[in-house]
């Protein structure tokens, strides 16, 4: 009967893929209404994920969608504010 070797290999789990940090940054900044930062980091993250195979593709896409929606919302609000100021100044005669 043979004795077990003191350095027997232990089974290891599957390797864990790294998360792309910029995809997380894109999502967080887009949620915080920092749309331009979310858009830029989202595009950079998608490019890096293609090259490295890291995780975070979905996070980057969600960050991009929220970033573009936030930017669109800011543009609409800006037009509404400018329009209301123009209408208000024409009514009061200033």
C-alpha cells in the first residue's frame, strides 16, 4: 500500500475572468448623471474588452445607454429652458 504524496494536487475551480474597471466606471458615472464621462469610458471599455476578453461587456453597454439617455435629457431640458426664457422675455418686453 502506497502512502499519499505530501504534495498531492488539489482540484481548483475554473479561472475567474477579470472585470474591466472602465465598464464599472461607465455604469456608475452614467447613473450619477455624469453622462459624458459614462459615454467615453463605456466606449473605451468595449474596445478593451474586445482585446482582452475581460468581463463587463453588459455593464459598459448599460453605461453607454444610460449616458446617451442622460445626454439627450440634458439637451431637451436646455432647449426647454432657453425656449421658456425666450418666450418669457418676449412677453414682458425685455
